């Protein structure tokens, strides 16, 4: 009974947050294997872009250690936090 009440409350709060967030934006990220500038090794690069409400903003592009899901998520979050106060 308590569990279902908490679940309903969390759903209600999540809906309110999503409805009140304007403008709605979409985060796009692209990974690509490219040759390293200093050697002939292949390196994973990740680019992150935010689009929505008539605006497209490049958050950044950087080398990543490997293409694992954990590494990608960490890098995407770091793009978000490093650009949180950028104009």
C-alpha cells in the first residue's frame, strides 16, 4: 500500500516536472572512430549536440577511452555539467 502510494506520487511529480520544462530539447550524441593526430592509432571521439525550440548548440567533442556504455554516459554527463552555465 505504501509502495503503490509512493509510486503514484513519483509519477505525479515526474509528470509535473516534464510539463513545466520549457523549451523541450533533445540531446544527440555521435561516436566515431578516427585516426589520432599524433599517431596512426584509431581513437573513439564523442560529439554532443542539443537541439530544440529553434536552437542547435554543440556541447563539445572529445576523445573517449573506450566505447563502453558506462564511458559514454559519463562523458555525456560531463558535457552537460561543463555547459550548464555557458551561454
